[in-house]
C-alpha cells in the first residue's frame, strides 16, 4: 500500500481509525505526513523498535 493509499484509508475506514484512536469524524491526514514520519524513523534507525512495540500490543 502506498503512503497515499494509507492516508486515504485512514480518512474513510473505521477499521483504520480504531487502532489509531481517532474519532469517526476525524478528517485524517495528508499522505506527505506519513512520508516524513517514515523518513524520520529510518534516519533515526528506530523502525524495528517501533514495529516491535506495535506487535507487542494487543488491540
């Protein structure tokens, strides 16, 4: 899924809003925010740590 597709999914799908703790009326975000966030994770070398934390959570 591209960053643009993920941002569109957050805007329009309940199953994406719930794990992100967003209100149903939340307008979501522009895909460029996701691109920038991923870039900062990779630059800081913490992408694996974030994935491990997410996988350890029970939704």
